[in-house]
C-alpha cells in the first residue's frame, strides 16, 4: 500500500448503470418482434427490404465516418435503428435498390450532414422515407396483402427490379385500410388491424407488438412515455369528436389509432430523443402537434397517411418548443432556456 | 400520493409535497455501516495538522517546535472573522512546524505532533459558555473559539453561517440530518447515539439565532434515528422531527429547506433570506458537547467504508490522523485504486495518502480496482433529458454542457444560470452518454468568477 498509485477523478465517482449504446441496443431489441412479425406476415420480400435498409444505413454510417477520418460510430447502434425503422415503413414489395438508396439518404442526409448522432434535426429514418416518397410515389404506394400463401416461396419481381428502371407491378394490390377508407370509404375490421392481419408497410401493421415494444422501453426508462401518450391521446380526442359529429363521414378513433403508421410513428419515430423537446411540458406540446397534424392530414389532406409529415414537421419545430417552454430555475422567477 | 398521477407533475415535474423537484436515487450502500456503533479510533503515533481546514483564512500557529502540549490545547489561533482556531487532538510534543500536503495538492503550513505514549489523553477544559447567561454574540464567539466548522463536509466556519444579519429574522432553525450521500452513516449514528448533545446544541443555536423553533430533517432511510430523537425531545424544547423521502441531493441546505418548508432560497441568496438557518446535525452535537466545557474540537465521527475496507465502521477519529495510518488500521485492501474523502457523489478523490483527516472529513470511501466503474466512451449528447429531470436546481445541464464545449462561459452564466449549479453531480450521474458535465461546470464556474472579478477590478481602475 505504501507505494500505491491512486487514481484520481472528479466527482461524482459513481454513475448510473445506463449508457447511450445500451439504450440504442434496447430500442433494437424492442423493434425485433415488430420486424419478426413483418417477415411472418409479408414473407421473404419484407425480410429482404428490412435487411437492405439496415445494411445500407449501417454501411453508410461506417463509410462516412471513415471518409471524414473519424472513428466509426456504428457501435452506438443508432444507425441500426434508423435502418430498421426505415425498412419497417416501406411497402413489403419495395424494390431493393430503392430501399438501399433510402438507407443511404437516411444516414447521409438525415443524420451525418448535421454532425451525426445527437445533432440530427429530423428523425433520420423519416428523412429517408420522405425522399423515397417524393422520388418513387408509385412504388411507395404499391401494397401487398398480408399472409399471402406464397409469401415464403417466391420473391416478387418488383423487389428485384433493376436499378433506375420502372419496376413491373406484378403484385396483387392489397389496399391498406387507410387508402381503402380514403378512396373507397371502406372501414377495416379493428381487431384485424390491432393484430396486423392487414395490408400496409412492413412493420406498421401489428399494433400490439409495437405497443409491447414501447411498454418495454418505457419500463426500462429508455423512452419518454409522454410523447406516445400525448400523440395517441390527441388523435383519440380529435377523431372522437369528429366521429361523434358524423360517424358516416369520419372514421372511429379506434380505426384511427390502429391504422397506418400511427402506432409505429408515435412509439418509435416521434420518440427520437435528439429530435424531440427536452422538457416534460415541451414533449406534450410536441406530441399534441403531431396528433393534430395526423388527424388533419388523414381526414382533410390529399394523402391517405400523414404520420411521417406530422412527425417531420414537429421535429422541425421542436427546438422552438424548447425555446418557448422552459423550466423555472430554482430560486428565481426566470425560466431556463432550452433552445 | 405516489400511485396517482399528479396532473401538474405530468406537465412540469413539480415537487411532491415533502420533497424537492428532481434529484436522483444512487444505490445507498449504507447497510454495512449504519448498524455499527461509533468506536474510538486508535491514536496515531504521529499527528499531522494542516492549518488550512476550513473555507476562509488559515489558522496561525501559536506553538513552537519542541513544545509539549496537552490534548485540547490551542495550537493555532483564528486569523480574523472567516477563520477558526485549531486545538491539539492528542497530548504530545510538537516535533516540527513545516509545510504539509493537503487534499487539494497544495502544501500549507502545518504541525507535526508526536504523541506521548504515557500521557492520559485527558482533555483540557477552557472557559465554559453558559447557556443561561451567554448573549447571542458570546455563543457565536464560543463556537468560533471551539474551532467548529461545518462537519457535513463543507467546512464553512459555523459561527459565520449561524450569524443572522441585521434586519433579517430567523423563523426556523433547521438541523440537517439528511445525509443523502451514499455510503455515509456518520450523521445516522450521531443521531442514534448523541441525542442529548444534539438537543444541547439546539439550545445554544436557538439562542444564538433567535429562532422560535427548530426542525430536524431526516430522510426516510433513518427512521430509527427519527424515532429515537422524537422520543427523547426534552419537554421544554420547541423541536420537531420531519421525515422526508429518500432522494439525493436532499442534504444540500437549499433542497432540505424546500423539502421541509416548501420555500425556495432565492438564486444567489442564503437560507436566512427565507427565514432559515441550517446547521448539520453532527455540528450541532459538537456545539452541544464542547461549549458547556469551553473545549475545542479535536476529533470527529467518520464513516470508513467501501469495498476496499475490511474493518468498515463509524469511528471517532482524532483530527490530523494521517490517512495512511487510518487505512492501515482498517485493513484496506492491497489493490485499492481510489479513495474519496466524503461520499462518492460530491467527495474528493485523494491523490496521495500522506494527507490527514481534517475537520470537514465526513467519510472515507475506498474502492478497489474492481469496483471502479469508469465510462469507457463518451457519446454525443442525445438530448434524452435525463439530466434535466435530475437537476435539483432545474437548470438545463444538456444545454450548459454543449455551451461549455464551445467555451461560451458568459452565455452559460447570463442566460442559463450556471452559477446556481452547486455541483451535486446528479446530471453526470444519470448521463447515458457519460459526458463529464459537472467537470465542465466546475471549470466554467471558475472562469466566470475570474471574469467577474476582472471586470470589477477594471471598473475600479477606471
């Protein structure tokens, strides 16, 4: 002991047992059942799409880090989340080359040019999806029915379509509940929607698994529960009021809740910590804005689905929410700045 | 209260009744020592006393080399108002007067005292401070003469802290028995074993502050201490015991006042601005024990614990006992790698074992190389808001951390209340990206303070 060299460090000398990479890894865990169900429901096509976006997102992150002579940040698992989420929001028979392109865009434009993890203004996966939506509107709205009999035996030709060529549409179109409602005014069965026995993007169909994933993260304190609660609550209240006004024209709150990408968006996309406000009241306002936008776009907008744009818009105003809504500093009448 | 969702809390994270806003729950690790009674620590053959043991100015040595001194004899006198004297913790011979190392790394004038083995170690008495007849000022003078500083760890001269400025009224005397630092159990044991001293101390403090009543604040993990004190309150003493939920950093006096009284100490202000004077419970016990005899402080209760210590416990250790001697006596492990003076949240890591126990040492926590959990990697801030939910001052550590990186110190102070940070470490504790936030803030604060001084000097010159 006499000649012992002691380590010195500044206080605090103990830290909580949580780390950014473990948070990200747990989000991946929470997403795996959702992805598993996507493969079960939509077959080998969905598997290929999800794998492609994940590989391209991770590969892009690694390549860009090397290009800018930085240590690769792939190990923080955030690129895996972006890739998985992007894959889960694409139609099951989406051409793989487009999916690959989406993954590159998500990381390069959605995250890396802002400075990487922690600096992105928007949810990277949604940036990728928005670009794909704008670039390939037909492919983005070509749906495939759930539980097709040949889903594990054949790969759709559109999935393997040659890059930069118009994909041949060979699939039996399976309209999503939202587009069926929007264009044909058909309401899908709500228990089918909750369990995911419907057509839609690969990972957005099974609301139950998405909710379970969210509850897992909330219990582990790795997700801000106020965000999904505020979004879903706003959607229920607003669509409930409309439904009470005229049930013939407006869909029920249950339909609104379980259709399209709302559940996936509310639980896994809007909760991106970097792109959401930091104060408790701020995130509630942020969630309410998303909820209002979703209802407005779905019911009065030209598109069947509005979750993506709702979240992207809310991401953009999130710094302003932080600027306007501040906590009062202890012992002062002044509000802390959060911008 | 806990099970139902409070609506205002949903939006703002407001304080529940009975506690302050935010805070963290580090593992307490108090079970190993909170049941162990206070034991007298062996007298070290050599005592090394630095003259800087408190915030403020150092003490001035009044003895010479070779002089024989008795236990309790004055060794160094106070040098002004923000200073306290130093008394001999052992009977012995002054061997040397020369510079000694301190925890900050600075060498300061100090005294090497060699114990006389044959001595009885009986304590010298001075002039008692009579509770009945003493004036406010005489009590404060008595506290200064006893060399008492805040024993909770801050080592701020107690008589200065207790002074109620003209024009202010003290409504409550708050006795701080919170002890929110993990591992430490000294205040717990003092409350269980020294109730009479505490109540005697409260009598002196009530008189010196003019407060009509005293409140002892205790966290819910020390219910036995709360019960013991409650059942022993003398009938004529206006004291109540308040139990508050366990949460770090409740032992900070601002947090304690908010938890118990619901009042907020204004930014840059003192507890007396909301009618409160706070004293640590061990400090209070010391006042109650020393003043009736006119003695000076020569020893204090310290929790010596941590995975690297074999004989864990709460010990009454003479001030000036060398740390190396302490660790040998408690059989510290061979592979110790970090030693903290104080608790692991706000304590200071020791760089060398040649320093001594000082008046402000509330605990010694020893970690071996296996117990130290250091983050291997710092990730970027992901704005998760964990620090915002942890900061008891409701600051935004996330934003402050980013500004510190850009060296925007003035902005941090002017717009983001940097100077309200008291370095409790809650933000660093919870940060999943392991950003050394407190370290940034400590540095930023010192730079801001220097700039403020420089600005004032400039104004003075002009």
